[in-house]
């Protein structure tokens, strides 16, 4: 586990693709537990260590995850996410050309709890939620396109679903139509 930033209130770590942030039905050790152990050992803390999960990244996604080390920091960071004062930026490699080099996608996402999967619709359907993101092409090779994505909403599997819906699945994301798996299985 790589610690990128740390103070008395927050800790930011690098999450590897295939790691989980919080526990799920698998018995894989979640990142939150690794970070708790790190804090406990580094600061010689007795008993249970508080660590608040501010946000998550999907299992196949690698990137920066920020945890709150105090309940006050958790409340403040949650408020920042709620007020949309935090700008989230993602990079993705997609298998197909985007419709434009830069644009906004607006869809209506409906989550299927049983399958842990979401579906995008062009028009509202029952129990769907509006989902919006901005994207920008950063570069391309013969087979792939490197895209910057800035979600305006935070829906279940949003980026994966919306890119797949326009025919541009993320490389290796077989759950949402990606044809090629990554070597690490993520």
C-alpha cells in the first residue's frame, strides 16, 4: 500500500485495480482494513482505529482513495462531496472512438442490485436516476483511446456504464462489454 498524503485529519492512498475499498461478500481484505493497520502501527494506537470511508472506487479501478482519520474530517469531507466542491477526475482507456473529442454524456441509470450492474437509458425509465459526465480525448493509439472523464453525478458504475452505452467500453471491463481482459484480471 502506497501512502500519498497524510496529516492528522486525512490519509490518501493509492488503490490498485482489483482491490476493494470496503468489505463485500467476498472474503478479500479491503483497503480500509489495510490503512487501519498502517495507522495503528505507525502511531502505536491501542484498540480500534477510526477510519472513515469518504468515497470508493470500483474494484477494477485503480487510483487515489482518501480516508478520514477523525469523525470531524469525515463530516466535512462528506459535505464537500455532497456540495460538489470536490472535482473528481478519472482516466480511462477505451476500445472504440468517441463520438466527439470532447463532450457531455447524459443518461438515466437504473441499478440491478441482484446482478450488481447498472444499465443506461437515453430517456427516463422507472426507478432510473439522471447521470451526467464530461469527457475529453487525451490521446490515441492504433487500438485504444485515452480519455479524461469528470463525472457530475456519482452513480453506481457510472463511467463504465455510460461509456459502454455509447459503444466505447473500457479496456478489460468485460462486465460492461470490454473485449480484452487485462493481464492482472482486473
